[in-house]
C-alpha cells in the first residue's frame, strides 16, 4: 500500500475526493490517499508543494500557474473544475460601503499573497477600470481572519467563493456586494515534479478513480442534501451551485493556460510566461 498525500480547501468542490477515500476506491488500487484540508487556501498550498510536504493538490488555476512561473517544481495533471469560480465580494455588515464602485482605493483582505483572494483582486480591479497598482492588502490567512479584519476595520472588503461565504451573509456578518467570476476554469489537480516522475502509474490510477467519481457525481441520489448537510449550506444554495459547477476529466486546454499567463503578465503579477509543456503533464 503506497501512501500518497493530497491537499485542498475544505469546500464542497472536493466532496468527490472524500467519497472516494471513504468508500475505499483508492485502497482497491493499493493506494492510501491521505487528504489534508488547507483552510488558508492556494497561497499556503503553493508553499507546501514547493517544500515537497505534499504530493498532490487541488488548487486554483491562476495561483498555481503563477507559482510555477516563479520556480515551483509542480505540473498540472488535469483540469478538475472546468467552470469558473464565482468570487463573492463582501464587506462587513456595518460597513458604509454599499456598492462595488465605492471600494476603489480601499484595502482588500487576502488569505496570503499569491492566493486566489490576492490575484482575483487584481482581475476585479481590471474589470472595474481601477489602477491595479493602487490596490492595498491586509493579510488574514483564513475566512475567520477575514471576518475579524473587516469587523475591526483593518480591511474593507474580502473576496471568497460565493457559496462558502453565503452563511456569513445570511447570518448578518457580511454584506454581499457582487461577484467576480474567474475568466477560466477554476481548479486543477497538480503534483510535484518529484512525485510525478517517480510514480507515473500511481498518478494514472488516481486519475481514473477520481474521474469516475466526478463524472457521475451530479447523478448521485440526494447529493444536494448530502452536500448541504456536510458543508452546512442551505439546500437552495447548493442546488444553485451545482447548476453552475462542472467537473472535468480532461487536461487543461493549452489556450486556457495561455490566457491565464497573458492575464497575469498584463496585471504585472508574473514577469514572463512558460511554454505549455513546462506546466502541463
């Protein structure tokens, strides 16, 4: 039995992995797949990959592409979620800000530099016609840290996955001002170059298992209720999320990777692009 370490955010996107692990689907292939939740998100996961503290990760596309161009020895194994991530833009419930336009030149809370909350603040600024170089940030690590930061005025707004933060909106902690969808598929499965070079056959088996689960995931009876209960979401919210979310069993298209790099370069978040063969398996 080969132990393989994988990390990801503690969000509903990753339930297929937990189901496959709990049902012994990887063990049947001789794989002890151990999952660790990383609530700090993509920036922290990039560090763990860079330090070879994990073998695999389900991670945001823009975050890992940026990290790879900066020297992280990681490659994208395949696309995991082919639909965009809808980043909700939130302020504290007692904030005086009532519209997205009012957030110009204010401070964004981010989990880490290089995280999705950091990089998407630049994408949002571009969409709003703001000068990205005027963005200001307050490092908060986690969603709980963002709640505290916005409440005490250290930051003015916070971008995080729409439905993950919905309970905070419903609970009167955050006010939701709008969404900023990613201009590309949001999550990818990645592995360290060391692991990929040493365990090609294991990677093949892992892909087959998870792709079988994701291909049938939406057809599982009462999956909406399972998701709502497990992630403490309202059933109607989970139903909306499922409608807009698509899992993938294919490699990230080369044209998509080019678009991600071109956008990051335009926003001056990376210095130069890599060839697709240096990023994709």
